[in-house]
């Protein structure tokens, strides 16, 4: 007979039957809920955002430090040394009883490093022969010729290179065609060369009785880059001298090496 069986033929025989106890209070591990999974996703996302913020702050700090160092280097390079100012730094350590304020001398740039340039202003004189626009001959703060020569209202180039040439003139809008040209004359060509030109034709809507009224004044601007050789002469011409509005503030011409 199998172990744990009960015999009724000979009474109760054999060992006691096995007893199995079932604990209804046993704990079990429930499956994770969707809320807990969502909290885990949010936690990881928050960690990623914090890491990105820290990386961004480090990059910004690096950029600020780079700009600071670059600015400091530029300031140090711009400050003159004691040799450049001709011993001015030694003058500061002199007598403490003096009331004189030391003045730093003006440093002029080296002529070899200065690029050739010029800016001319219009003259009140009549238009020259061949309808050439006249320019003032005197030099001032608003008019200069660095490395270039002004000869008979013609700007002479002395160094080969690429130049930006420009010109602007004001004229009276009298329902007539106005032609504005920038010319160049060289020894290589017999005839002058037209570098730039503009044709303007306009009739004012409300024409004033005064010819030089702001309502009747127009303007023309020309500008471009050209390769110029030494000896080239630049000048401005117009086809209607009577329509030109003269004046230093109304008309100008210039060129500078780039």
C-alpha cells in the first residue's frame, strides 16, 4: 500500500497521513503598473534634460572665456609700449609735485602700410571743358588724397591694385535726361574709357517755383571695383552742366584700395 494510505481491513494501520498547510496570507509580487512605468520614463527624461543643460552651460562658459581672451589680446595689442610713445611711460614716474597732465603723443601709421585712397568734394566753380565736374583743391578733414594726386579735377592713381571707385552728384529734375559718368584715361588707350554711367529722367509731380527746391532735386550714385594701373586718371562728367546742383555737400568722388 502506498505511503500515507488508510487501511480499513485491519483497522487503522500505517503511519499518519501527510498534512499539507496552505498559507492564504502569502505575499506575491504584483506586476508593475502603468503609473510606475510612466514615472520611470519621466525620471530618465529629467536626467537627460539636466545633462543637456549642464553641457550647454559648459559650452557657453567656454565661448565666453574665448571671447574674453580674444578681447584682452586685442586690447593689449592696441596699447602702445614705452618705446612706441617715445619714453612717455618714464615721464609718468617723475616728480610727484607737478600738476601737468601727461598727454600721450599721437602715433601716425607707417606710410608703407597705409593704403592709397582719396575723397573729393564738389566745387562751386562752373563745369570744366568736356563737361568734367570740378572738385575743390584745398585739403581738409572732409577731403583727402593719400597716395593719390589731384590734377585738374582728375584723380591720378600711383599704385597698381584693385580700387573701389564711387561718385555722387545732385541735379535739378527738369523733365530732361541727365547723364552721369565716371571716366578713366590711361596712356594705354587713346580714348577715355567709361567705367560707370547712369541715365536719369524724372519729372517732379509737384514742381516748385524755385529751381533748387528740394522737391525738384534728384541724385545719382555710381560705385564699383576696378583694377587700376599707375598713371590712370579718374574723373566725372555730366552731359547737362546747367542741371548740376553745385556744392561741396551735394557732389563728391573718391577711390580707395581694397
